[in-house]
C-alpha cells in the first residue's frame, strides 16, 4: 500500500463525484417526485441519517487530510470563493437540520432549552449548522501535535470517512438539489430560447452554491486541477440535460 503522503487525491475525488451523481440519480427511481419523498414516513430519518454520516465523515477525514497537506509542498493560500463556500455550507445545513428536527424531538425532550428561548428550534439549528460548518472548514494544514497514527490506519480512517461522505452527500443532492431546486425551477414554463438561457444560468448558480460547499473537503486538494472542473462541468451538463427532458415532458 502506498504511503498516505503519496496519495493521489484527484482519483478519489473523481470517484466521489461520479458515485454521488450515480446514487442520487438512482434514488429517483425509488422516489419519483419531491412529494413522494417529502411525504414518505422516513423522510426526516433520511435527513438525520445523512446529517450524522456527513458529520462523522467530516470528523474522520480531518486528521488524514491535515497530515497529507502538512507533507505537501503546496503553498498555504485561502481557497478562492472561500467565504462563498462557507456561507453556502452554513445555509445548506441549516435546511438539513431543520428537516431533521422532527426525528430528534421524538428521541429526546429538550425541556431546558424550551424555557431559555422563545425560538429554540431556530437557535439550535443555527448553532448546529455553525458547528458542522466549523468541523469542515477548520484549518487543515497546521499540526500542533505529533501524529503517531500509522499510514495504514490513516488510510482506513479516510476510506471510512469518504464512504460516509459519499452516502450522505448523495442523499442531500437527491433531496435538496434534484427533487428540490431542479424540480421547482423546471416547473416554470419555457417558451423561448431566452427562457432556456435563464434556466441554464439559474441552475448553474444554484449548482455552484449547492454542490461545491458539500465537496469542500475534496476541493481543498484538487481545486487547482483542470480535470476537476471539466468533470464537474460534464456532470452539470448531464444534470441540465436531464432537466431539459423533464421540461419537455411537462
């Protein structure tokens, strides 16, 4: 097994992109409409499960990623659009946590929180979204303590983290992007070329706002690679083509 310091992040990022696209697309055969998904008994449980998997995956990936970056010769720079990605991530998880709240309420009783705030759900949602965003966007380069974990254990840790991230982001993409944003935007009547261009621009903006923040832990290492953006453009093209077919059906 190759040392983790020589690990090629671009290959695993490509697997991540295509697996997320494939899984989220396949879920469409189970839930054919947003209404079916929202009204399914396990919707909130799906959201909570994805939220927990994403949080655990982000926590597990931190150490291997930080170790690898500390060994690389890449200069320490703030990623372009960092504030944009940070804000998008916070917004996404505010929505996810809101939809997960009903399951959490059934599992635990928050009587103490209820007496300290008039809007406990909003407060808890904001704090939880801030925590998860910090967990993902905290500095990865500096290692304050000597890492004694073996390369094999770091590899296994990151593999488990990537599996959790693939599953969770796939669910988010299906629920929020494909059955949420895309479904709502494609319901608009298209009667001219200008409408098609407007839809393309709007979908492009929402795609960047939605997917890139969820991909940040991979984007750290491959945002300078031309192949990354070609692949993301290809995936978006496929999503757009699928959306246009849905418009034609309408």
